[in-house]
């Protein structure tokens, strides 16, 4: 270790250095002066950084909001784990006067400047918390105390709540999930004196209800809402009804945890809730594609990757707690409802994939350990883990839609335990409940890492447009097989969000428009699909038909396969010079004949 008497390290106390000549002293002083000036000139930022570390503290007003000049990010598929650094940190004693546990929280943006957080106190009422809309603490802190409370806790009084599991806020009110029951209330968020009005109820509080049959609830925990939309995923101007006739309806998805299933409910009417079906076998825990084992958190993504290619309106993500996985369900149609023979076709829940890593396996760091909550932000899926004490960030695989990809995780500082209840916001913030060990309960917020806020989603069609076009493959192989033609053209038109289904709607382009009988219309392909960015592949076509969607210079103009490196601009220019040389040599040979 270094001695604390650093000032004596240059010599022995009591002894002096040999006397230096004037020339040596001059050189030494000149050298020291030069180094000092160079340090000041070349490293001002470092010196300022050191001064800042010495004189300033953590500035939440800057760290907890978007930067003035946000950096640009490309598509990301991996990010180093990020430690949670609190922005808002509100102990429950400041909110409700006692150090009580938080059962669940949810976030709702009422307008661009008005946001609320609903908080459920364990064994207590529901609280409305208003998020600050201006000042240095805007969007990451709340007003104190709570604006108001809703209801009380009593499992003997049907007009009260019985052990509320979660609350889902809506623009017009909120939905409460308590013991064996689901209730929707109407409320005016901006009027603190207004009272809630019950609209819909499903289930019987604190009692079994065999008369409800399949609609009977048994310890439900979470609810997610499919919000009705009026336009297609093709464009904002194109109405959605021809392809998805039920897309304007409102649906609830409920984690009926005690029954090991997810319930699908039509909530379009504001006077009743209509049970449609369930995914999972009622009362039977399963770990395969047919069910769940203690499902909890739910979140809905609209649209999802499949929406651009098929009859899928949305994806429903389910935290399958005891199976340590995240399940992806698809809300869509099994048959095309726009076809006359399928008139009356109704939407249903279908298996869409899962994310699972063995918690004792080689990918332990990417596993989900006791997942309980799910929230959607942009193209990211956030999953909170009760035992893992982390929030894992996933995204869908834009190439293989039934696969979910691990991106990163958010983990707390030592001494902080995440409870699993959390909610992301449209502005890039995340609210969550925590315990500051040993037993201090509270509500907190963070501003998400900038790469998650700024990076664009991966795009199949953009990668497709960056590939070269092999004219021989299109004219000989694709044109020679109608099945391959349809598969390839429809795949690309769907990815490009071009309307090929409905001739009477805007932007229509027939899938057969590229079929010139003897050749493929690459000029039209370039104008419509490739947006004028076509360039041709120079290598000759393969001897055999390449696999579908191989995406390389020796095959299809689609991404995904082959493992062949595409030519860069300089390589293409070099290849062009080679071709020109061959042409000139041929002309010279012809002239000599």
C-alpha cells in the first residue's frame, strides 16, 4: 500500500538532493511547463470531469429526463445489464402514512401532460397518484399525498373490495381484480371529489359460483385490455374492418390464476361482460402449448409482427409463473373473415410462441425466475421476476415470429428488492414497487436507458431492400413456378405494407401485376417494393433452385440465408470495371477478326 506520507516519497527526510546546474534546472522547468500546458489544452474535459466529481452530486433533473441532444442508435439486439438508478423514490409512509406493502401499481397517460398512477395497498384501498407534469421532476415524481382513495377492504361487504390483486386504469375509469371477481368502474380522473360508479361485474366476490360455469373466476390476478383500433396495419388511412371485422371491439384478457388459464372476454358493451373462451384447461396446470401453471402478468401488443403477414390482430404476452417462461398468444382468425365463405368468423386465442431458458442451465443469466409481471414499451417486452429480482427486456424475432430474443436486464442496487409490480410509460419511464431491505416499502421510477428509448425496431423489408436482385432467378425460377411466385410476392408485399387484398381500397396493387407471362416485371418491383433502390447481383445464378427466402446473391432477393457476403459499393464498382474490361476485350477480338 502507498504510504500516507506521500510528500516524503521523493527523498529521504533529512537529506537534500544534489545541487543541479542552471542548464538542468532550465530544462526541467521548461519540461514541466510544457506538460502542464499540454494537459490543460488536450484534456479539459477530463479535468472538468474530475472537478465535477469533487464538487457536484447526482443531478436527477438532467439524468431523469431525455437529453437535449439525444444520440442516434441503430437497431440493437443486445445491451449490457443496467443497474437501476432511482429517479423518483417515494416511501409508502409519505403516501399513506404507514409502511405498508404495495400489492400492485399501474400507469395511465390521460393526455400529453396528464398522467396518473394507481396503487393498491396490500389489505387496503386503491389510491390515485398524479404524476408531476412540469418542473425538474416532471414525469418521474408524483404529488404527495395521494389525490384520493377508492373503496375499502372487506371480504364480507360486497360493496367493498376483497384483497385487491390489481387495478387496470382506463381513460374512462378502471377495472379491479379482487378475490374471484372482476369489476369495471366509471370515474373522472380530473375531479378528485367525484366517486366511482360500477358498470360491469363478472364473478362472485369471496365465494364460488358454479352457476357461472366456464365464466367462474378463481383467484384471478391481472388483467390486460385490447384497445379498439379503426385503421389497418397497412396504413393509417386504410380502414381495418375488411381484414379484421372485430378489431374495433374491446376485449379483456384475465389471468385466472387459480384455474391455470387466461380468459378471453368481450367488453365492448358498457353494461355487461361476455365470456368468449379460455386458453388453458380449467383447473389443470400444464407446461406445454396447451396451458399454463399459475399465469399472472399480462400485456397486449398491437400490432404484432404477425399482423403484417396474416390474420392476427394482436399478441397477448403471459407471465407463466411456475413454468418460468413467457408465453405469446395470438389474437386473430383461423380463417379469412373477408372471404364470403367465412362470414361470421370470430377471433380466437392461438399459440404464438414462448421464451424459456432453464434457470439451472448454461443460459441462467437469460432465464426468467418466477416471472410475475409484463409490460410493453415500443417493441420491447419487459418481464419482472419475483425471485430473479430483475426486469428482463425481450423483443420479438422479426424473422421467426414465434421466437423471443433476450436483450438485457435491469437490476436493483444491493439492498433493494423488486416486488414484481411495475408499469412502463409512453415517455420512456418505468414505475415499480420495491422494498428497501429489511422492510421499507415504496414506489419508485427510472428513466429507461437511451438505447431502449431511441433504437428503431429491426425491419425485414429494410433488410430485403438492401439485398441485390438476381434477375435470372426472378425470370427463370420464380416465373416458372406459380406457388413460389405467390409465396415470394405475397411475403414481400405484406412486409412492405402494400394493399394487395382489397381492389376497392386505396393503394391497391395486385399480386399478379409483376407477372408479364414470359418475365418478371422488375421495373415495377423496383418502383413499388424496393422504392427505387434496386441493384443487380453480378454472380451467375445457381445450378439448382435455391431454397425459399435464402436472401443472397446466388438466390432470392429476401433476407435470411445463404451466408454469402453481399458486395459493398467499392466491390460493385471493381466488379463493374472487370465487366467493362471483358466487354472491351471482346470488341477488340471482334475487330481483329
